[in-house]
C-alpha cells in the first residue's frame, strides 16, 4: 500500500496575500511543510501540486514530485470538490496524506501516530482527519445549538463539537475521488491539540503562527 503526501498550494490567495511564499521565520510555509514531510519515513513520496511556477520550483529544488495544476482548478470560482478529484487523479499512489502548509505547528510525532492509526483502522474508517474540539457557546438563526441558555453550563462542559482543521487528512486515492472530498463518508476525527491545530486563514493567524513557530518549533521547545 503506497502512501504519498499531497501538498496543494496555489497563487492568488486573497485573505493573506501570497501567504505560501510570504517570509515566515526566515523561510516560507511551503519549505516548512516539505521539510517536515521529508522527515516522515512512513511516506513513500511527496507531491507538490500547484499552478504557480515559483512554488513548483521550490518543490523540485527540495526533491519532491511536482504536478502543474490547470488554471481552472486554481481559480477562485471552482468548487473544491472538483479540485480534490483533479488532484487525486493526478497522483500515482494508493493512499494520500493531504497536508496543508497553513498548519505549520503540527508536530512530526503527531503525524506519524495518525498514519499508524490509519493503517490499523482503515478497515473501520474511510479517512482519518485531524480535528480539534470547539468549546464555544454557539448560536444559529437566533437559537443556541450546543447548550440550553436556561441552564448554561461552564464552557469546559460543553459537548465536544469537532472541527476538521486540515492539518492532515489520510485516505485512499479512490475514496478521495469517490467522495469528492478529503473528509470521507465514514471519517474518524483524530483529535489534536489547539496549538498544533493552528491554521493560517488571515493575517492575525499568520502573525500568531509565526511567533509560536519561532518561539517553540525553531528552538526545539515543547509548548506544553
């Protein structure tokens, strides 16, 4: 069972301009993620999928496989389900470890344990997806959806609503194509802590992640 990582990046990010190539602790998010994945011995290869020649050049420089993405699948109008299918169809592997560059605080050991969990439980679940628990009072359409306002609990006693954070998603290539997603019909939400779940979605996230990466990861320190 061949297992390859898939790193998907594109030009044209809107909320954080050029976030994949933007200076990040003396390097950039693409290099950080590729360097990490190269340390994971369980992987049989790494594929960088992008529409951007500069990003693809980084992949070639770092010795990973590269796939040039058609501009249509890197546009702001395409449905992500179409993108997932296209990327999976352009990979030569059995299992895909979809790893986002925007989660730079994910630890090597966590990813290795998740891969081991997938191998042990792939008969029970179609995918293993990193997720973290949201402990917030949540409302929808004027109504509380995860607690009773007349008997308000402490926030730590709220139910564990799991939020996929895309730090890693492990699934068979055929499942990614079938379900048109990186979260399958029968997923296992693999819990990771809030530190490792940090996902860069805006400039505040970028600044926080860069600070924490410099303070802990680059110094070889545990945040715990």
